[in-house]
C-alpha cells in the first residue's frame, strides 16, 4: 500500500511535468492540495483561477482568496455569468453539466491570457464513482484532474494535507448555491441571494457544516446532529431572520446534514 509520502511524490512528479499551470481553485481541500504542492515546485509557474458567479457565496470567495494568499500563489477571480444561460436557469438534470461547461470555458480563456498551458481541477478518485454530469464537461474541454489520474482518494487528500500541515484540512465541504434548489424549480438571483444570506446568518451563530434548502416558501435547514442545539437555542432569531428573507416556514431536518439530499 502506498504511503502518504509516496502519494505526495506521485503528485509532485505529475505536476512537475506541467511547466505553466493554472489551478481551477475553489478554496476546498482538493484544489488547495494541488495548489500547495505545485507552489513548492520551483520548476513550474502556477496561478490560482477562481470562477466567481452568482452561485458562489461571498464567504467562499473570500476564503479562497485568503488561502491562495497564504500560499503566496498569484490569484485571479474570473467572472462567469451563469444565470445568462436560460437552460441552466430551468434547473434540469443537465444543470451541472451546463454550469461546468461555462465555467471551465472561461477559466481556459483566462489561463490562455496568462500564458498558462494546462488547466487542472481538484477532482479526486472518489468523485469518479459518483453521478457528476459536470465531469463530462471537463473531459470535453481537456481539463486535467491529477488527483484522479494518479488514483488519490478523498481520504488520501486529507492525509496528505495533514502531512503538509495545511490549515483547511478539516474545512467543511461546500457546493454551489444552486444545489440548494430542487431540480425543476427555477433558479433565480433572489433565491440564490437569500440562501447565501440565510447560511451566512447560521454561520454567525456558530454553525459550521450546513445547507439551507430552498423549497419556495419553506426553508429546510440541514446541520450536523451535534449542532441541532445551536439551531434550537436560537430558533426565534432564526425564524425572524428567515422570514425577513422571504421564507414562510422554517424547518430543521431531523436527518441532519447530508450532501446531495435533493438528488
């Protein structure tokens, strides 16, 4: 079985063959690991490119920029107007594919303008076993996924990040704001904004891993079971704030936080 150091060596060797490298950076642990390892290789030039759209919360954008700065890697935000795509707004099964296609087309354009030859993302081995339509867009556009290529799993990523003493190794996973809206329900700027505002409010109370699912009039709060108490102790304040945001009904999901609960 490969040791953590062996896997880090494989990743270093893979990245060292990419002279001018752009990393599609989200601030998550997968792309952060790639950025960290690449930044330690003096023989390559690397830049972090973050797609910023209506689907990315201000919290996520600020955190990603801070992490890139801490690694002393050049960082650039790339604006993507996802909501201009009517097919995406309809929120069909192709939503993720359409979004990824638009985002990575813009990132590739930005990379070319910076004279960066290769664009990589943080897809890991475990992601390949999931139903992720967005992966098709990466294949079509020639975006490379070095973690998946050398069969590095999510567990491997966290072990490698711990070995490198990376600060965001335990950072909660996040997804785009559109994943909070059930398929078939129209995606609007108003919904995305109120989801972002609602989640920001819950974070201000000390909640960490969370989702606010937007079911039109109803907000369904998902948090880890050990954080139910925070929600219940602040129920009145949460109800007031969520009603200000336009929700009529506010619920706590007793099954707790889980990725992909809307399918």
